[in-house]
C-alpha cells in the first residue's frame, strides 16, 4: 500500500513563488584604474547601458582629478518573470591618488553599518540591502602581476567583501602571456595572504560534467576578459559582440578568446546566490559580532559608571571605528581602576586604626572607631579620631 500523499513536496514551489514575487537584489562594485574597460565590461555582462548620461573627462581633467568618486547606478532587469534589482557601484578616479582607496573601505563599512541599524530597528519588514556582494577588481595587463596598490587594496577589503580578480583587456596579451600572468597573479595572491572569493565544493551527487565545469571555473581565476559594446556583422557568419582588428576579430563570448562567458555564468547563473550568502553569513556576521561586542563592553562600563556615560554618548561611541572604540574603552577602564585603587587605599588606611565593615541592603557600611588622643589626627577618610563615623558605599 502506497503511503498517502501529504503535500510537503510542494514546499520548494511555495518558496520559489514567494521569491519570484519579492524579487532579488544584487550589488556589484567594479574597482580598477581608469581606462581598463570597467564600464564596457559591465554593459557587456548585463546587456544594458548603465552609463548613458556619463561624460568622460578630458586628459587634462583626469590629471586634475585627485579624489575618488563613488557612483551608484541601479537598474531593474527582468528575465522570464524574474526581477533583479542590480546596483553597480563604479569608482572613477581609483588609483589616481595614493591614498584614495580608503574611501572604498569606508563605503563598504558604511553599508554594513546602515544594514545593522535597519536590522536592529523596529520596522524590519522592508530592509533595503545595499551591502556590496562582490567586487570585480580589474588588474592591468600591462604590468608583470600585482602592483603594490593592488595588494594593499585587496588586503584592506578581503575580509569585508567577496573579491573576484580580473585581468582587463585580455586581447592585448597572447594566450601564452595570459597563462603566465594568471599563474603569477595566483602565486602573488597566495604569497601576500589575500583571501579572494572561494568557489564552493561540488556535492558528491553532482554529475561528472558539472564537476568538470566547476574545476575549469576554479582554474580560470583570475578571469582574463574582453569587453565590447560593438556588434560586428561584417565578415562573420552571425552577428557577434567583439572588437575588430586589421588581423581579425576578438570575440567577447568566445571561450577560446577570453573568459568572459565563464565570468558571466559564474556571476549570474551559478554563484550569484552564493555570493550573497557569503556576504550575509561570513562578512556581515563578522562585522555584526564586532558591533555587538563593542556595544556590550560599552554597556558594561555604563552600568558601573552611569553618571559619566549617557545614552547619546553610547550611540556616538558605537559609530566610531573599532580601533577608536577600543582606545576609549581602555581609557575608561584605567579611570575606573584608579578610582577603585584610591578607595581601597583609603579603607586600608582606616583598617590600620581599627575598622569594621558591615554589608547592608543599601551597600557596604564602614564603621571606623579609634581612641581619643591629646592631639586629634585626620585620616584619609576625613574623620577625627575619638569619634565613630559611618560611610555607606553603594
């Protein structure tokens, strides 16, 4: 007799309908020096034009530009009934000054802080997720691996966001040069201890073809890509997206020419949700744990010294960077310790003259009794000998 059907098997369908109705959001940050084709690659990835109103500065204007801009472009994309709110965070001006990468670190932390505030608020139903889920970091093909700027920036953000390194303008390199540069970059990433995005391992029940595709994807890091918004119709069997040269055409979606197709499949078809999960479960949880730890320690000091720390000061302290917060906490620890030491020294001085302590519901009662002497002497407790006095310490 077959087991009666209950209906639990429809739960995935229910989750699917609810997710499709709610829609999805994804925030992608593109980082790299000017002229590496960041905007072109983004347009090629999502088959849309996110920079219609953008004006390219002249060479003179680029020389004067010494500050980093952070530009957000949001677009709603729908495909087969599935809606995705895509946010592209562009960073023109990166690398034009020596110290402007700090703004990107601040921006990433700022998005974590805003999400933490919204999550801790009363109305958590419609929280807008602006956290950066992935950084496409563009590496120049004209060097010999990673530059000091590349190393410092990736080390500054590798524990805050998923980093996917990319060799830009791969059509300027021969296949042999691409292979050598990829290996050199992988070696330097391991040498400097940079944590880039790690692809999850395949399940044991996956078919062999999928395992081979996953292995090829892992071996393609860093992706060598070509971007182009031009559709070529001449001298080709079908319209293709690529770059035309006198000696031939570099096709964007040809796996022999570059890794563009593998990057797009990874970013959209296979690993978009995993990028969001790692952001939520690893990077954001680390940030959240630091915030809660700081708030807990500040709250503990508040209970021991309520008259010195107000509600407003706790809010202000929680917004400070972790290093500044730790410094303030250490200073208040030292202040409380000195105060306690003074009290202990005072009570020990009273003990030498004969003192007794009694714990009462209102605190500790300190009764000091001494014999009368011809010349009254004053103790640290501020009392005359020959008298009995009581201190209540709460």
